[in-house]
C-alpha cells in the first residue's frame, strides 16, 4: 500500500457561510466552485478547486475556526498573492521560521488559518 497524494482538504465554516466562502475562495483566491453531490449539498458548504488544489468547506452548527491546523498551498507568485490579499485589507503574516522556505499565513473569512508557500 502506498499513499499517493491528497484528494482534498476540508475546512469548517459556520452554517450559512456559503456567500462569504464564495467571495473569498472564488473571488479573492481565484478558485472555481465545484458542485457538491445532491446528498452532500443538503448539508450546506462549498467545494472549490484550482488545478490540483481542492478545498472543501463544510458547514457546522458548532463551528470553531482552525487557528493552528491548516492547509499549506504552493503558489507560483507568492508576492502577487500577498499583495492581492493586502489590497483587500486582509492580514498577511510572513514567516521565516522554516529556513529556505518563503511563506505567509492569513485567515479566511471564518478565521481558519491558511498557509501559502512559494513554489
């Protein structure tokens, strides 16, 4: 048995947060929303994809943001993404804690931590 890769990463969001999820993941990050299967769509949430990166947002009634756990996404132009986020008033927290790795953290509209790493 060999682990081959990640299919997707799921993050949580509050119930009814689909509009904010679409505004951030589709409009700010440029991801494409994918339709959820009908049985899963009834639960709320949204699925997004950009190339091989798939993020699923699941709606939870007792939502608490992931402040420590996070996905780390490789980006071809880290500075352009940081500028795009900052231009929208979103916090960009650069980190030099891992030698030789350019990266920053930011939060989605629900307070979930996201990491972006230079490819």
